[in-house]
C-alpha cells in the first residue's frame, strides 16, 4: 500500500487547501496523520485513488513523496495491537511510526517499516493469519 506524504507550510489554511484539492479531484481520504515541526507540517494520507491524488497534489504546487506502508487488520479486542507489535519486535522489525484507519468493528493500523524489512514483515503476518495490504 502507498502512503502520500505532503509537505505543508506552517500557515493557517494549508490543511484546508490540501483537503479541498483532494475533494475537488474526487479523491477520498481513508486515513490521515498530521505531524508538525516548528517550520512545516507533514501530512500523511491514504487515499482510494493514489494516481489521481498525486496528480492533483502536484498540479496545485504541493511537494509529495510516496512511501510503502502496511495496512494491518486488527480485531477490536484487548491485546490485538500488542500481538502484532510484539510479532514485529520479536523478529527484529522496528516500527518507525504508525497511525489508525478505522471501520465499524475492525481497526486497521498503518505501519511504516524499513523497506528492507517489508517482505519479512509481510511473511510474518501471513504465517500468523493476519490480514494486510
């Protein structure tokens, strides 16, 4: 799965501007993570149409990068997230960051993992019957 990271100037209205750009391009935002520093913001998004989203973002003058991430389905029960995090940790896979994408009774967590370890992470999830994209 691809995540779009968009660099935003730290000015009022920039988040509104980028979300409007995506809405005007008929792109649905499925997950969002906004991180700020003293100088800029970094908006991470998962969308339903990566190609249209990237075209619209770039056409409107925003800088972006694409990153491979894992969307891991996690049951809505105590300890479910801990089991996945432990599986990665116990097998030497460091999670660089994560955020959520939720649906009705099942949550999905977006995990950024070092690209060199992505296939290992996918194999572990498969071996443990954990759904992912």
